[in-house]
C-alpha cells in the first residue's frame, strides 16, 4: 500500500513553490509508491483544479485574514486526524508554522518543513520576517527535516537560528520534456505581440513584486536604449501589464512605451522564454531561481544578478553583482555583440548541467528517500 503524503501550503496560485509542488506530486504519484494529498490554507487557486484533474485530492480551508487563522488551524488539525498521513510536508513559513504544529499535535511523526526564500528581510512583509523568527525557534521541536531549495537559503536560515542538524538542500527540479519549446513557438509569441524575427528582445519573467525588482529592469532598459535604440523588452508574470499604474509610470518616465511588451501572467512561459534573445534575472533576492534553468532549457542566453543559487546554474560570465544596473548593462552589452546563433550556443554551455543535475527524476528520488525516513 502506498505511503500517504499530505502537503500543506498557504495557497495554490502560480509561483515557484506552487509549481514545484505540482511537479513533485504528479511525477511522484506515477511511481505508485506514494499517494499525495494537497491542503491549501486559503483557496484552490489556479493550480488546485489542475491537480484534481490529474487525480490529486485537494482540500481548501478558506483562510482569508489573520483573524481567520485559529479557525483554519482547527480545520487543519481535524482534517489531518481524518487523513492519517504517514508524512506531512509543508511549504513556506505560514504552512510550516500552522501545518507543522497541527501535524505535531495529532501525533504525526514525519514532518518535513519547506523553505523557499533566502533573505526575507528584503520583502515587504514584516509579518513574514517575524514568522520566520518564530519558526526558527520551533525548528528544534516540530519538524524532523527542513528542506531548503537553495544553499544560500540554508545558510541564511541557520544564521537566524534554525536547527542546523535538520537542514538540507533539495533544489527545484525541471520537467525537461514539459519545458521544451521550438523556434517556431518563439516566433509565434513574437508575432502575437507585434515583434519580428529580427528584433532583439531582452526579457524577464516573474510576478510584479518589490523583491523581483522590475524597477531595475526598466532602469536597465533606459540605460541600454541609449546605445541600442531598437531593443525590445518583454515582461512576463502576474501584474506585469498595462493596468499596472506603477509599472507604467516607470516606463513612461523614460519614454519607453514603444520598446516594452507587457504580457502579464501566461501559461506558456517556455514559449515566451524562447521568444527572448537574452533573459535577465534582476531580483533583489532568490532561493533557487527556477526561471533561470527554464531559460537555459529554452536555449536562451541568461544574464543574472548574483542572488540565491544562480552560481550553480550559470557560468561566471553570465552573473553580475545584484542590484547593479551598470553591471547588468555591461554584461548584456557584451552579449549584444553576439550573433543570434552564437547566443544559442552560449545558452547550451549551461544546459547539460541542468539536465544531469536537476531533472525531476533526480530531485524526486531525493524526496522519496526523505519520505521513507522517520517511519510512524
């Protein structure tokens, strides 16, 4: 009989943790060794229906605000009693806190916490910073294992007081087949948004958020456009659209409206990455930056700020100091001297590393080993 694994996460809208959970449970379920169930503390979001359509049971507990936390906690505790899982795996601080305590209180022995971020102080939420410190104290008593998505994340959390003996790194895995895209896919995206095959396109993917630092990307565009007036810039991700008045104010301030294409949230990110000549990661902080690996798999050359575990995915030539417009501009200008075919060859330099070290099979084997520890 397969072991029952219950995942607890705050929500199931599109994000790095949510997509990794989806990949993990769908690939793991196929092995027949484990039965996966997902509990969202809020609602089923975008990903919940996708999971249910593929045979994964999803529960939504309806948490809407801080006052609803106690009610949600007792719902969770009751549900875990009914489900009787062998393992409870939680994703990110809110779920680590509520899911971890609920699981511990009903006698579940194998509790796995998940940490996805690096330096939470860079984010806008003081509540999250406080919660990370509370979780640091609880880490000595609640979880059996604490999985970080990146080495820098592990080191940071040890530094703020997490139990070092329980911490390990299991990076994000890539579904190589699902992330594949063709030259035609990229050209079709370009045609859809009014770009030609000859345009040189610099792109970015990520939800609109201070940590993702879209302001730097716009400043970067303003810098590059002085020497390369025909460059086009593509922003993909939730709230990167013309309705975003803050983003539009930055773009119009530099008179760049004709150079920018704002695509918002898409469900064809590999094709969007294929439409770019150069992908730029400009975040203030990251854990394991999925999108860099995805860009590499799309044969797109990357320039990335030195955040999170970028260094395990890219060669040094492609990495710049973080939050440094001039440094990123210099790296991109270097690649703008390459032909389009040479840019693809450059991307290929990092591709074998992704396929051999970070395929979903490699990552799933690591989680399966963890599920089999600390038996009830």
